[in-house]
């Protein structure tokens, strides 16, 4: 049929009244497999058990294509199953409304309607159904109808590789790959009588990036997350209580806007060193370290009372006599995690005698996995890539920079981390001047939220930005589901396209 002859295209649920037309279409579609058509009782069983899974395309009222499917508990089968096993000897008793995988039983287009890209509509319907039912994936055994022409010289794996490289044309496999299905396994003896495929089949999979494992907890997993970045003004404070009062003010503000996270800058508590300005610089920062546990404990209390996850920026801490730059993730459920600055700057090492930490990990939160890299750490791409490998969705970078040069290094590197790791990156710094504190005279900052650069994101990769060098809060919403789409369907896919055959990155 030519396109100009089409008056109406309709996608509808299969009805038993369609059976005779379906039988005729199957006979014409499988001329090389005589007798390969479903009997009426089979179709009735499918419709009775799972009506949503059985659809047809009709053109000008004529049946042009069909897709049949069931839902199965995939763990009940292994990857070497046969078509007979997955269908329960063609009874479809294997259909399970509580299953986790949509299994494709049949899909074909009648020969007279081929070339109109109707198959894509059937596959798109299956994907939408899979997402609607919150199933992990779509799976089916795909035929290799041209394999018999190459079986004497190529193994099934070699054949698949050549099809992928477009060196061999296989209409079925080419079509499935172009619709985002990937080969998972070669199966022998899958479908009796498939001589064209030499009795081989390819287990094809499509992963539902929106799948959420059912939970018995009384909570929902959020996909749209609200970030609250605190661009902190350095100013004198008479004591710890006054500093905490200012911190609580900002936490109250971002919480009032229902933010899920509050991010403080690196060394936001530095004003408390002013009282020790008579000491040497190394001694003054060690005195500051005495406040760290009290501040972390108070922030944990704030996270509970204001129902917000808090990244405390960073503070000096002494462990076994050594000085480190550390911070805390204070979850709103009351739990806490500690992170460390791994790369100290030459100035931090020379002036304060600060040591680099050793701990790097992604943290689980009620809003997905996050990572925290303190200032200079963001300029080492290996760290964020390791966090991405652990499933990080949001990278938080508390920083402190005195000049625009230093700020530009953090800003540009943070934006690169968002692109290369397919994640969101939030940076927050301090602004203003701090008299009477050695080595902390001036600060420059512009807090920002960066995104990958693709169609679902801002074209310049900037979701939100604060006014430079002005005390303020920056609030921005980010959508985690867009990262899943990017990973699977992005114009470029930095994580998936890595040449792991040439290099690898791992922790020691």
C-alpha cells in the first residue's frame, strides 16, 4: 500500500472478531513457516488474561499488524528458556499480573503494509505499556531470518556483530536495534521449525528507565528535586550561637520553599577564627576545628526539625592529631554521613598544614544518590566519574575561592562534570570580605546549578545562577528522570560510550 492511499490509521485493542483477519495475516507473514498461526482459543486466552497487551493496527479498516504480549515473573525462568516454556505450552498460564517483565509473544506487519514504519507504533505502544505498569523491561526472543545464509561461515555472535556494524542486513534485528532493544543472549532451540534462523534466537531487551521497585515503606521516591543553595556572606560573629542563628535563618528560608537539600559553602564557619587572630594561622584554624562536632550536631537537629537534607559545606577537623577538611551530610531522617576533601590546595597545605582525606563514596538519600566534592576536588575528573559509577545523580560542590581566577576553575570544571557524568552539579560559595582572619581576606563566588547539555536541558547547561558576590539563596528544581532519558536516548551518551575496552578507572 502507498502512503497516499491511507485514509485512516488506528491502533486498537485486539478483539476476537478480528481473528479470521488475524489468521490470514499471519499465514501471509510467515510463508516460510507453514501452519504458524495462532488458533482462536489461543487468542481468546490472551484477550481474557491480558487485554491491554494485545493490540492491532488497522489501516482503512484492514488489519495491518499485531502485537501480542504477556507479563511474567522473569525470575521464574532462566535465560535459556524456550518459546514453549515462556508461553506455558501456548496456554499463557505463565501470565502473572504481579510479574515484572513485559514479554513479547508476537509482533508482525502484514506484507502488503510493510515499508510504512507501522512496526514502530507497535513497539512504542509496548514501551508506554511497560512504563504505565511499572515493569522492569520488555523482553522477547528475536528471530534472525537471514542467518541461514551465513550459518556456514559465521557464529550467531559474529552474525549479530556484523548486523550491528551494518555489514549485513537483517530486517528483524536491524529494526529491533533501531528501536532501542539490545541483544542480551543467543538462545539455541528457542522456536521449533525456525529454519531460517537455524533454530537460534536472540534474547532482546528494552529497559524501562522509569521503573521503580515496589516498596512497602510509606514513602514515594521523588524524581523532581528542589535544591537550596546558600551563597553565604562572610561577616564577623561574636560567638558560635550567633553563627548558628544565621545558618538556621537560611535553612528556615530554603525549607520554607520546600527544598529537599540545603547546600552550605566550604569553610562557612571561618569568621569564628577572628577571636583567635592573635594566634599563628595554623593554631587559629585548629581552634576553629574544636567547633566542628557541635556544628555538625546542630545541623543534624536542623535537618530533622526543618525536614530537609543538609550538606554542611566543610569545616576543619582534627583526627589523630592531623588536620582535615571535612563536611557532613545530615539527612532529614536523623542519620549522618561524613565526607572529606581529598585534594588540599598548595595554600592549605603550606599555611595550615592540612592533609588530604581518603574517603570517597556516593550517598543514598530519599532523593536518589548524591556525591560531594569539596572545592579543589571538583577539578579532578576521576573522582566524579567514580561517583557516577556508583550511581550518583547530583554532585554537590561547596567551595571557597578568593579570586575570579580560582572561581573560574571551580565553575568550569563543575560544568564539565555535569556533562561527562550525565548528572546535575550544584556549587555554592562564600562572598564578601573577612577582616581580622588571616588567610581569609576576600572571597568571590557565584553559586550555580549545572545540567548536561541536551534537548531536555537548558542549551547552555545552566539551570540556575545566583548574582555574583551577593548574599542570597538560589532555589532550583531538577528532574532526575531526565537523566535516565539522557543515558538511554541522548544525542551523545558519555557514560555508555566510554571505551572500557581500552581503559578502566577504579579505586585502589
